[in-house]
């Protein structure tokens, strides 16, 4: 299965184009979980629960979900010796062809 995920929700408040304007900030404040619930939804904080092979694909030019998300998931996978496949697509953004 191939899906586009936000791997680290707190990073959405700092990186990418969503927090660049008040409408984006309002959106994030409305949809992001708060407190302990947030950790339950972070793939990067739940790597130990992953039971299937992971293929991390990232568009190098993605400004919506920047590449730092993919780097964080890769680093956590390596730290826990979890197998993964990696592909950083140059010239591709949030949706690639």
C-alpha cells in the first residue's frame, strides 16, 4: 500500500506551507489532536508497532509535507532496526506523477 502520511504532527506547526498564514494555523489548531492523543497518531513515535514492511517515498520539493517528515521516520526506523525501503524523488512535490 502506498500512502502519503504526515509522520510527525508537531512538525506541521513549524515546517511546510500550511503554517505560513493564519488560515493554515487555524486549520492545524482545529484538526491536530492535543496532549497525549497526539503521540498515539504519530507514525514516527509508533515505529515499534509497525508489523509490515515500510516503503518511505518522499517528493524532494514537497512543501506541504516537507522531507524532514520522511527523514524523521527513517531515523526512527534505523534507531529501532526496523526494515524499510527508501526513495527520495527529485523534482517531485506533494503529489507526484
